[in-house]
């Protein structure tokens, strides 16, 4: 998903709005999740996913907010 400003101003930075919407969506998914169907993601797999996102940091407005997770 990509949020782009198109001459519309609502007083909220588009990047911040996207982060807030993602947080709300995550909260809704967690609230609706079936605890019996929950599973854990392997820590190394999760780190690799974060590193792949970090490699694309130039495409993010405002940088990559989770760079601290890539530190070894």
C-alpha cells in the first residue's frame, strides 16, 4: 500500500497517517484473532524480514523507523 499526498491537506503528515492506520489495522486483527490458532514466528525469520525492509529504507518517507532491530 502506498499513501501519496495529492494537494490535499488535513493537518496530518501522510507518513504519520499511514503509520496510525497500520497500527489501528494491526490492533483490529489482534482483537479478532483466534488465540487457539496463534503461532510464533521464528526469531531469525522475523529478523530477516526486518532486514529486507531496512534494505528498502530509501523508499520510505521519513526513513525506516525500525533500524534499531537490525543492529547485531
